[in-house]
C-alpha cells in the first residue's frame, strides 16, 4: 500500500534538510572540483558526493523498498512503484564559488511502467507525489504534496499570476558545452526585446520555485535532467503553474539536438513564451 503523500512529503523535507545541513556546515574553505561531467565547466565537488550518499542512506532507512535516482549515483531500482529523485546540490558552481543560490532537491515519483521494466522513471510518464526544495544558505524551504498545494516555509503559496509577455521577468539557464551555449545565447538575444528582462540564477529547482513564489513570472531552459525538475515541477504545479516542452532539433549537427526546452509559468504566459521561443529556434 502506497502511503499518504503527506507522509512522503515529510520524509522528503527531513532528508533534504539533513543534506542541506551537511552542505552548509561541512563546506571546507578549500573546496575544490572532484571531477567533471559533460565539460570542464560541468563540475562535481566532494560535497555533492557526500550529500547524495547521505540522502541515499537516509532514504534507504526510511523507505527500503523504494528506488532512488540521483545525479551522482545513477539509478537503484526498488521493489515498489516509487522512486526518489534527488539532486544533492542543484547549483554546484554557485556552491563552489560561495554564492548563496544552491539547493537540495528531493522528490518521490510513481511510474508503474518504468518500475515494472526495471528502468528509471521518466518525467514524461511519472507522477510526482511529493517534493522538497531546500536552500541551505537562505534556509528557505519549498514543499509540495500532490493535491495539497505548495508551501514556502510552511506558508501556502498563492496561485501564480498571469502577466503579459512584455512585462514578464523570465528566468533561464545555460548548458555547459560551448556549442550549446552559443545557440542559447542566440535565443537570449532574440527573446530580450519581447520581455521585461531575463535572470540567470544557476539552479533550476530554485528557478521553478521562484516562479511558483511570484519572484519571476516565467522560466525556460534547455536540457534539464529529471533530478533538476522533479521537486520544483510539483511546487510549480501545486501553485497553479504549468510546465510545457518545446521540441528541439533532432539532427546530429545541432548543439541542442536530442533534448527539450522546458517552459514554466502560468498557462497563458507559457503559451506566449513558447510561441516566441519556437519562432527563434534554429531549423533542423
């Protein structure tokens, strides 16, 4: 029997806060890069690894039958239909430089077909049941349980509000490969005349929560991974926002090939932003 979403949400918040305490209090003065991933600027620190190890250990004690999908450790399948999707440090470069915009993101999702096949859950087919995004530097904590609304530090968030695209403050982010960043820069140049302004925070989970909290009006980004968006997408949805995919070019010659751009915000604004981004997208 799958437990109530509220109980799952309590677990998500508890383990996210524990990892956040480790990141904040255990950060060494000489923190350096342990490894890189997609490019020399896509970094992993020892604290990323330690925080994910803590998350996995605590989740294994609390929910031994569930699977875990994490940024650093990959997928461990479970015997239930539930998988915990964790990002131990969303905004690693910010954390590395001491910028106070990073987060621990923890969500639990249900994807029966993926579980039956022994594979990782898919954002296209999963149902997010509960999630938490915790910023250890500020102490702010966003939580959401499916069907029960979204909260910031325990206070229920008001529904996201529609604004015209021309008055929208829009968040975005960039990939790590130089050729992808060049194309993303083109999108920024084309989009700027259509909006109030753009912001780049450097942590997708915080971007999604910022839209849910009314700190930004909309957000788009290419190439997010499941752990980047699992918890934040539920916070956004429970605050009345939507998340829509913009299909990217699929030919091998494009730097953005094979991945989607996600557009988030209130439904009407997402439609307008989606239309502009579609018009600016490079042809195949």
